[in-house]
């Protein structure tokens, strides 16, 4: 992404949400690095979709070296950053077993659906 403005607010959020041990200057540098090397998208990451809605003019930047951090940019200014830990975790979808008839399939049923390896044109 082209040059962006990094506010003190964003640097403080970086310190608070990503790395508490860095100074404000180091936090600004880290945010600048993500902004300059990251990929800008108009839609949020899959892990943000229930918490952050896309809107006109809002850009989401994620860098592959820090995939758990996303910068939100509006009008060339980094507004805030969101981490994956902040977003609501969705329960993993579980596959459920469909209710069956309770009996094993008969040999005729299995044979009807088994492929013989021959194409219809070859059988004729």
C-alpha cells in the first residue's frame, strides 16, 4: 500500500494488543512495516467477518509474517488494528451422522451403486 499515516493511537493499540514490551517508536515502526509489506484488501479476513463489516473506503491490511494482526485504514490513515484473539471465536462445525435405517445395506443395493469400471458406451 502507498504511504499511510500512523497515529499514536494505533501505536498504543499495537503495544496493548500485540507486543507489550516494545516502545512507542518500535510500535510505530512495526505498524509501518505491516502497512508497507502487507496485502491490502477491501474485505476483512475470514476470522474477522462476524465482528467487522466492510464499508466503502475501509481497507484491511494483513502481512503474511504477522497473520494474526490486521490494520484498518481509512483515507490513508491507519485507524486501528485488530488481532485474531480479539475476534469472537466461532465454534467449529461438527459433521453429524444422518439417521440411517438401522440395518446394513443389502447386497443388491450395494451392487446397484458399485461401478464396474466400464463406460456405458463400452457395455453396449
